[in-house]
């Protein structure tokens, strides 16, 4: 609730610059988020405003909030209300850094991961203009904002995350970016006997030694351009197909496997004390088999998040980060809900129930407000009946010629004669046409 309260205050603060009477409550913001989840489940293709159109109408969304109100909240949506001209020089992420820090803190404190953790990069697809937008040709969506994620292998829970903002002035001189990322993401989970699985961008001998000092093992492929690799590991000509050789440096082993002629795969491990060769045709060592099983944590998580994503077109990168935060939070909520209740339903059903829970309080307040207005109108009508008999000229004159009346319309409170009122209620014909 603290994060939602901050977003509400920042949004209202921005709206008051142009609309002094503009209001937003935490429950209405939750209803706004519920619309994003409903759209992700029911109509993920197309613009968000299509959910209110005749052809692609989603009744739940229309009942929750009007289209104009949704657009108004989206236009004013902000995550920071303090001047940032000077702060942005030290932190490029300052526009949403407070919310992101709270989000990652909740991720760390809400779940205890298992023995194996996977660290990899995630590219959130967006083409918004910001200083740290990345282009990665190997990704399905080439442009986006890159995040480093640490996920639990078994449940795909997001244990920790950080954005890539370019050169970090706080990083120690001489420390590799990959090592800094792994150590910072794993900081809350070190000294507990866990294993980290990484790809060839992160894996290095120095990282393996640093993790071993904190009672944590490492398993990952090694890029052949690393200077720490011996020349024999880079030689691919004289190796036989499906052959394996193992080199050791203390507690760290280097497995060199040849899946086919003139090609080798180098894999570093401080997890395996002994390397066993498989009995199958390809004779894969157990280090390769275990790596193939453990490397997919972040990839599967990203696939789950993209399947039911709240992502929509935007020109503001903080909103794009907010979309990714909601996607990751939805996956984490699903994992926690299953772990706490033993529920085995589909994630799509869970998201629909989550959206219903988010808008529940707002819909109750909306119904109470409607009842209050109806009661006030009824009380006004009853008070009019108890007044002394006073007649005055009809102020509506839709179907009369200056008739006299002692009753007022319950909507516009104008004196209305019997000919100018609706047949069922004491409502003037003008107000009836507007309903």
C-alpha cells in the first residue's frame, strides 16, 4: 500500500498544476491497475481505449471506470514529485527509482528462494526515448530497456532485479560490469550454500572465487575470448566429436565438451566436485546436462510475463518501467499465492481474480456514492412534499403553457407541472431525455 500511496500523491501533485480540483484515491488507482490486468487477459491486442469501443467492448472495464477518467489518470500518472534537475545527474533512474527500490525490496523479503538461482538479462520491449534504451539484435524485440534479473529456478520467482543505466560511476575501478551485477543481485542470498547459473557474459574465474568466499557456487558457460582460458581450451581442430576434457583450478573445474567437429563448449563450475560422462550416444558430461536444466530461469519468467502483459503504447519511459514492474509483480503474486494456498489454477484465472480484488473497494465506494445521491434526491423530494402548499409557474414548459406547480424535479430541482414530468417519476422531461 505504501507504493500505491506514493504514486497517488505524485499523480495528484502533477495534476494540480493544471487542474487544482483534480482528485485521486488509492482505491481508484488500484481500479486503474485492475483495468490494465483485465485488458492483458481479455484483449491484449490493440489500443487500451478500444476496450470502451462498440466493437471491442469489455463490460467489466466500462463498469469500473469511464474512458475519459482512465485517460486522465494515465496522463497525470507520475512516480516522483520532487525537482530532479540536479538529482538526475547522479541517478538516471531518479524519476521512478524510489518505487523501483521498494518493489525490489518487497521481492527480496517476501520469498525464500531454493538452492538454484538463475541470473540473466531481460529486454522489456519499448521504443521510448531515454538515455539507456538498448538495441539487441538477438532479441525478438530489438529495442527496449534492459534489466538484470535473478530468479528462482524452481518457481520462476523474481528474487531481485536492477535496471541497466549505462556506465555506473559508483562501480569500483577495474571491476567488471558482469561481476558487479551478479554480486549486487546475489547480496541478499549469499552465505547460504546456493548456486548461481549464468551465461558466458557473466561467468569468469574471478567471479567464481568471489562467490566461493561467500559460500556460493557458480555454474555457467565461458566465452572463449577470456584471457584466463588456456590455449588448449580454445583449440577446436584436433578434438574428436563428443569428447570431453576437464581442467581444474582449486575448487573450480573447466569442462571442455565438443558437441560436433571443430566446435567446443567451455563450461566453468564450482558446483561439481567430479565430472561424470553420460552413457548416451552424445556422451554429455553432467556439468553440461545440469547447465541445460538450470539456465532457463529468466527466459521462462520473461515468457510468462509477456504472455499476459499490461504493456501498451507510451512515450514516457517511466510508464514503460511501471508496466514491466506490474508484469513481474503479477508473476511473483501468482507464485506466492500458489505457495501459500496450494492453488493449482491457471495463471490467466489468477490474473482475473487479482483484477477483481483490486477494483473491489473502489466499486463498493462507487455503489455507496450512488446510493447516497439517490437517498439525497429522495429526501429532497420528501422535504418538498412537506412544505406548505406554494405554487409557481412551471420552469420547464416542455408540454404546457405556463401551468402552475408546487413540485420540483428531483434531478434539476426546477418547478415542474404534471404535463412536463415523466410518467413514472417526478422528473422533468428534459432530464429524462438526458438519462
